[in-house]
């Protein structure tokens, strides 16, 4: 990738796709040859000198013929988030350089309400300029910041990005907010409070919860609680607004729940009248004082305990994980190992959708002449309390099917219980 253009801290990146050469936009007998591009010595990737590359820190080279600025063809748009800040949204625009004479010039960016309009401009020979241009089609990738949830982007709003004839939509969400699914008409206004989400989560478990009187509310973590009544017991919900972090506040609670260091620098030690338990749920902290087994079971099912009775912290740096079937990218043919008796194996390429996912176990079960293979990823047990980088990865996993198969018989391998992930082979 080569840095081409910078505007408002947003980089334009260039990757080239080269196709058939040698067609002309016109012939200048006075030149007698195609113009030669000056290689960019600052480039991290050599483009072979085929496409002119302008670095914004260098003077723009003069091509020696008249030029004009035109709209670039838009080949694709993609909405991504900043790997270091999942609440910051970016549009990645892929535009084309239709010939060897075309160079990236700039991009245009405007917003009208909940619609962003993006354009990309190239600099090309002016109309009527007699200049021979190689028919090399280049690709320019431009990352443009759209804004951060809670600042430039309104929480839960549905936004549209338009570039050329292409259009993409996204909802302004982040790890610290919950939003209802947008409908075509509501514009994505459905911010769901953590109290509402907790009631819905408990309801899905067959547990009733109602909002109790404000007279039972208490103040902790610099805010007053909303009180839920569950099975005749009170559970306090301390909600944090977008831009504030319940996780940061939770870090100030001692493992036994008796000492709280607040974010404002104050501290308190509390002698609770009964057992106390603290949980994280979304961007809220749940507190339960009591020992009702049904309430504890319910809170264990929806939240992540971080302090109080029954809490056992993991060793420093250790993340609680679970295993789930990994997305399958591809499956190789079954190969025969050089052994006696013959052993059989195949390779399954799996995907790790984010930086928290790592390859897990492989389980092989044989039923008759069918092998059922499950390939797992290991992922955080409580993703709602973990921020994962949006880094996509793939891993080749070797699967040993064993030996002792009946010679001449056909066998089937099915991966992750998906018939589309199936291969067959004949045993030797």
C-alpha cells in the first residue's frame, strides 16, 4: 500500500490491479512515446513505475500536457470501524484509475442529515490532449472517517453512505450502547436502555422482573439506581451513558465488594447487611444484596460477576473463554499419509472474525462411513465485557481421520454439520 492523499487525518491507499496494456487515447507525434511515470521512492510497495503516484508531502509532478479533474469510477464502498476504537466509523471507498495517465486527485465529503455523500476525483489528460496512455486499470482505496458514536454520530441512528451508484447503510452502535433493530421508517432511533434489555433477557429465561418504586433507589458510582424486583428481591441497576464506561467503574470495586474506588478519586468502605454481588451487564452495573438462589441463578445467566460473594477472579491476564464452531472458509481433498496401514487427513481453513477469536479444538466422530468433524474457535465467554480488535484472520487446521478404513469403499466427511462443507473419498 502507498500513501497517496491525506485529508482530516484520513489516508488514501493505493493498490494496483494490472490488466492488458497498449491502447491509446491519441498519439502525440512530438512526444513519440508514452509518458514515463516517476517511481515513488517513499512507497512501501513498488508499483513498477506504471502508475504515477503523488505523495502529498512532495510537489505534484508536472506531466507536460494539459490536464483536468474528473470524477473517478467508484468500484466499491465498505463500512468499517477503527480497530482501536470500535465506536468510530469509517467508509472505505475503492475507486479506479482507468488508464496509466490517470492519477488520484482528491475526495469530496458532505453530510445532509443522516446521509453522507462521497465522491473521488482523478486527474487525467484534458479533452483534446494528444497523449498516448497505457490501458492499465489501477485501484485506489480511500479511508474516510464518518464520526464517533456519541459525538458526530447520534446513538442508534441509521445512516446512509452514497458514493457514485453505490449505497451502504449502518447503525451508529458501539460496545457501550444497545440499540433496537432499525426499521425503514424510524431512522434507527430505538436506543434500548440496559434496564429494558435486562428485563427482556430475564423474560427470555422465563423470569419475571418489574421496575420497583424509586423510593428503593440508592446512589453508588456517582449515579442513582433503577430498581428491579425479581422474585420478591431488589436488584439495583446503575446505568452509564454512552461515552461513560461501566467497565471502568467496575475496576474500582474490590473482589469482595466491600471497597469501592470511584472514578472521581473518592473511596468508600461498606459493611453490607447481607451477601453482596456485583455484575456487569452491557454498560450497566447490577448489584444484588441477598442470598436468594433463584435471583443469583438469574443474574449469573444474564450478567458477568466481577465482585462479591462467590466471585473467584481469574489469574492476571487470563480471559475466560468458551468454544464455538468456527466459520469454514474452505476444505481440502482428503489425502493419504505415507504410513501403514494408510492414515487419512484433510485441511480445513477456518476464519477468526476478530482479534479475540483463536483456533480451538477439533472433534472427529465416525458413524459408519461418515466422519462428522467439528472445528472450533475459542472466544470470550462474555463478549459484552471485552473489546476485540476488528482483525480478521484465517487458519489452516489439519484434521486426522485415522486409519483402518475399508479399502475400496467411499467415505464422506462433513464439517461443522453443514452439508455444503462436505467431501468424499475412496479408501485405499
